[in-house]
C-alpha cells in the first residue's frame, strides 16, 4: 500500500512538473506559437472598373497572365504580383480587398464567398494573426479588427515591390466600407469600364482613416466613374 501511495505521488508530481514545463515553454517562447503576420500591399498595376483591364505580364515559370473578370481577376492579379516579388514563396495566397454584388471584401480576403451579414463569411474563424504591410509595419491586430472597422495603424501605401505609392493622395478601388462590407457601388461587380452612370466605391491612400472609406465621417461616400485607372489592396489569405 505504501508503495502504491508513493507511486501515485510520483506520477502526480511528474504530471505537475510536465504541465509547468509546458506553460513555461509556451510563455518563454510564445512567439514560436504565434500565427505568422499576414501581409498587405497596394498593387503597382492599375485597372479601370472592369478588372479585366489589369495587365500583368507573366513572370517565366510563375503563373499565366490573368484573364478573368471581376473579383476573380483581381484575385489572380494579387497572386501574380505577389509571386513575381517573392511574397508567395512559402505558398501564400493573396486576395483583393473588393466587394461585389454577392461577396464582401472581408470574406474575399479569407478565401470565402458571400457576405458577412448573411453567412458570416461561411463561418470563418480568425486564427488571430496580425496584418502588416510587406515591409512588416503593423496595420491591424487581427481579422476581427478589420471587420469591426478599426482604423489601421498607418496608411496602407506600400506596394508589392516594397516601395511606397509615389503620390499618396490617390484613390483605390474598394467598393467596401472600412469594415469590409459591400456598398453596392462596384462598377457592376467590377465588370464595367465606363458605362454612363456607373460608379465604383473608392478609398484614399492619404490617411489611415480613409483607407477604404464609406464610413459615416464622409458624406456622401466617395465614388469614381468606372473608366479611370486605380490600384487595389491585396491581402494575404489566412
């Protein structure tokens, strides 16, 4: 009986020690367990409201030239620019910060279709990874921060080549509120290059507050006719 009591005590002490070691290891080396930052950039290439006007030459073995329509083509351009600039060597995928008639930008950037209000982006759950620009300057603490409409920590002006946009007071296609929900002003779901009376929602690159715009502090929300050329934001997919 004494032997059994000693054995139980030994096992209990051992388990407690292992538990303590695990906690200490996680605390001391916690960064090892933290999700890798997700990168964001502004495209050097621009397009009219019809996203087929993005022209990105294929880079040898990388990917073929994008020739789709709407958000699909913008997603393809984001991926190709990332690959051409060494941002996808680890298999990373990139998506455009664009909303259209059926998909919100906040869902598109995590590889989901649909809207947040109707489908909660397919039930997506964030892994808690922060978002940074491609020079690793912090932008958002998490996907939830973006969804809540939080202002980024700085202007989002770094392009995929790691160089800032030359003119900071520049417009950018978004069709989205600053929380990533669609505005229904999207150049006919990014397939229209200038039919009279069609417009696309835009953001501005001059201040963090106006990065995607379409919020209550700017009335009416800014739009542009669809026959002008603007860039888009690209987000690394979790």
